[in-house]
C-alpha cells in the first residue's frame, strides 16, 4: 500500500520523482527541507523511481490555469 502524501504522525510530505536529483531540484526551487529519498518498489512501466520526503506539509503552487479556473475564467 502506498504511503500517504502527507504523514501527520511523522510531519513529512512525499512527492514522487523520476530520479533522486529531482528531489534536490524541488528542495531548491520551492524552499522545502528534504529529509530523505525513498526508493519506490519496481513496477511495470514505472515512471517514478523515488519518493522525495520533505519536512512538514508541502504543496506545489497552483498553476496559472488552476488559479484562473477557480476565479471562473477560462484559461
């Protein structure tokens, strides 16, 4: 069973990535604190190889499209 994206007990968030270097890029780009990198179990046609585990509850910023859609506008 996959782990939850936000683990309240551990106070960490997970974001899947194609490779470990993507975790470092997310840490730098969004200012999140990277705690560790977990390898995901192999699966057929697997795209994501790792889970990037960050301190606290982390969310990607909304895209321009999502922001406009919430405001009732077509993007």
